[in-house]
C-alpha cells in the first residue's frame, strides 16, 4: 500500500461537508492540504483543525466559477506549496425546483459552479501534474449525474457533464501517469444535504457519512500507481 505522507493536495470546497471530511482524512495520512472556498472565516477555522493534526494546512478564498479568481487562487497555493500532487474537485452547490419555476440565474449558477468551476480549477492545476509526470485528480459528481429526476434538471445537467468531462480527461492524461477518478456518491449526511432536508444529523447508523466518502478517496489513492480507480458509486447499504 502506497504511503501518502508528505504529498500536497488541493481540496476545493474543503471548508465543510465532504471536502472537510476529506481534508481531515488526508491530514491523518500526513498529507499537506490547501483548502478553498468563498467564506474565509469557515476556511480559517478548518485550517486550524487541520494544523492540529500535525500537517501544513493553508487556504485560498475564491469562487470556483470565476476564472480570473481561480487563476490567482491556484497560483497562490502553488507558490506556497511549491508543488501539488492531488486535486480533489469537490466544491459544488445544489438546488432543486421544477424546470419552469427555477430562475434562469439560479440554473446557470449551478452549471457555472459545478461544471465550469471544475474545468477552471483543473485547467490551472493540470500543467503542474503533467510537468511532474504524476498526479491524482478526483472529480465529485453524484448519482444525479447518472440519472435525471423531476426537479433536478440543473444539478443533473451539471453532474452529467462532470462525468463526461472527467472521463475524457482521464483518457487524455493517463499517459502522463495522472489518475483521474470520477465519484458518483448517493446522499451523504453532509452540511449541504442536512440544510436541503434530504438527510438528518442523527443518521449515522443508516446513511452515508462524510468520513465514508473520505475513506473511499484514500483507498483509491493508496492503490499502486499502476492501478487506477476510474469511477465509483458509493451508496448507503440500507438507508
Ligand atoms: N452531500 C451529498 O449528499 C452529496 C451527494 C453526491 C454528491 N455531492 C457533491 O459533493 C460535493 C460536496 O458537497 P457537500 O454536501 O459537502 O456540500 P457542502 O456541505 O455545501 O460543502 C460545499 C463546499 O463547497 C464550497 N463551495 C460552494 N460553492 C463554491 C464556489 N462557487 N466557489 C468555491 N467554493 C464553493 C463551500 O464553501 P463556501 O460556501 O464557503 O464557498 C463548501 O466548502 C458537491 O460537489 C456535491 O454536489 C454531495
């Protein structure tokens, strides 16, 4: 099993929810972490928790949907870290509503964040991974990226697109020893799903928890470099 100690990771949306659980799990493996998000206060709090686990932890504040800000934010992380080995494209938003009722602005915002944000961040990180001829990119889609449902048009459109982009990228960059993994988890009791009312806080016995998602990512990263987890669908056993 490959050790991950001293690797450097960027986790977008690492301040809370699945991103934070992944950051904590990475810190426990000895990985230095840069987390990103829009709310500086929340990022600062999470960085303190990560530092307490004995790793180097930094943050950058930017909206993944704004390419100019992404360029500055990623450059500042790479300046401070010197290098990057792992990118977890996790930042995302969800909102549900009927096709006609959902405001055009809200619908577009979901695509801008979940799809364009992942594209912008990857575009800025990828040249560094290609230069070092090794790296890992984990792209977070959803079961909503495999099946459309009533009231999920914007979220499903963004997450279907992520799967297509991610698979195309995987085929393009594996020759550089870069492993691209697409995850399609079902409902996990994160900050987001609790706020949306699709999961509850006291569901540990039956519903996926953020740390389960983090465990899957670590398991994929620990595979020998010759092996790559292409995609994985994580489900609750008996919700
Ligand atoms: N929870 C689930 O059941 C579930 C299931 C399948 C897939 N997913 C996917 O998993 C990912 C994480 O979800 P989560 O449940 O952990 O959500 P969450 O608890 O709401 O956390 C989302 C994170 O993304 C950041 N973020 C949101 N919009 C951003 C933007 N425009 N620019 C930069 N950062 C942004 C947030 O920080 P700021 O708000 O400070 O920016 C936060 O750190 C998402 O891509 C989601 O679609 C979740």
